[in-house]
C-alpha cells in the first residue's frame, strides 16, 4: 500500500527494494547518491515474502521494479532485476548501474523532409551539448543508444538550431520528433482484387509447408508473469509514442488505407531478453532446440483494423508466437483466425498476457 501507483494501477516511480535488517544496512551503506525518480525502501513481513519468496532467513538481495509495472505484477521480476551478492560483489557496479539505472533509448524523427536530418545531443551535467549523431527520417533510421535514467537529450534542427524535442530518460523508450504521415485515404479505393490475390497466394504457401512440430499446429497459453510485466510496462510507458506503421510498398496484409495501424518500436536488447526468456517455453512445446531469428515489435490495431490470414516466413519462422500485450474498450472479441494442419479454421480469443 506504500508503493506509488497512478490512476491506471501502474507504478509511477521505479522501486529499489531489499529486506529490512542487516541486509538493508549493507545496501544502504552503498547508496551514496540520489537515484533518479526511484523509491528506495526496505521490506519485511508479507512484502518480503512477496518480493523475495526464495530468500533464506538472514539472506540478502535487492530488487529493481520498473516504472509502469502493473499493480498485480509488481512482484514479477525478470531474473536480471534481482541482486545476487554471491555473483555481484559490487552492488553498484555489478547490479544497480547496469540492471536498474541503465536503459535503452531510441530516437526517431518525422520532422524533416525525407532527405534531411536532425542533430542529436546529450546534455551534460554542466549543460554542455555533446553531439551523438544525426537522426534521419523514418522508422528504419531509428537511433538506439545505451543511456541512464535522468539523462537529458535534445533533438535539434541544424538549419535553425531550434530544439525540436527535449527529453529526459525515465525508462526504456523510443521517442519521436515530429508526426509520421497517416496513410489512410480520404476516399479509400477498393483493394479487393489485391486482397483476394494475396489470400490465394498465402493458401498456396501454407500447403508448401510440410514439416510439422505439433498435432494441431498451434496452442494457446499464458506468458510467464515476469515477461508479461516487462512487456506490459514497456508498452504502457511507450504507447504515447506509437507511430503510424510504415506500409508503403509492403502490400495489403493490413488495411492501412482504411485504418491507422500503429507501431511501438522496441530496442534490440530488450527484444533479446524477451526472446531468450520465451525460447525454452517454445522448445518444450515443439520438442526441439530452436534458434532465435527475429522479434518484430508491438503493433496496435485500432477501430476498423484487420490483419489478413498469412503464412510466416518459412526460412525463419519454424515456430513463432503472437502475444496479446494489452487491449482496451473492445466492442466484441477480436479473434485470431488459425487454420490447423487439417485446414480447419479456429477462431482464437486472446486476453492480455496470453500467447
């Protein structure tokens, strides 16, 4: 009850928690600075059991909980967000700095013309501009860097020296300068012939796939709580920065000409953490060792949007996942349609946290 939650039931600050007593004294001796937007607190009783259920009496650990984490998942931590004194002898260097304060920062821009760029600066503690590079137009030119909570960056128009966007890092993020153009047409022309042709081609591709890894071809399950908490916090924190997904020249898999399909860009390091955490689950399902190939990112479908039935890339997607990260205000279930190995159609309803 002492933790800071906002009206959406999400943490409004980062947390650093540790058991009270001798462990608290050991850790607090190493806290010689003011962590940015972080509540630092010892826990005991039920809270200790919630956050450190496997810690023996007299043991010492700590936990970093990300801003934006949902109230009912606040205890569900990815392994690297837990401090282990046996393998991390220096609390600050080995744990707190790399796993609590360090984040991935992404920057993209739709402010300039397609052939121009914006300059990108880190603002030092003395106010000095330190040039980090150029940000060119569009999603594919997103610049990702490692940063730390509390660092400030400016995105600047080099022709006018105007600060187009100033940003202080509060969490893993991708921010946008400018607004991407909408692809929705004022009077959308019919694309029925293209849609029919695409569906016919995908059905042929579906028949070309001969090797199977499960009796039915799909299964529904639930994300582990720690991965769901991590994905959910990232989406919640970055949903305001969702862009219109770029679909020019990519076909009609989604109806971009009728409905804006939004996309939340996700840093590669965070994708890798999620993918590695999920790989074991998928390997147990298919009964084979798997190699990580790709994780696309978070696509947000809004009113009127649809995704055509399709076949994933045969060369890279032997087994794949669909994750429902979040949903809100549905008028009716938005089903995922799957054809099994016998060509039977299944309409699968997924709730947040399900795969």
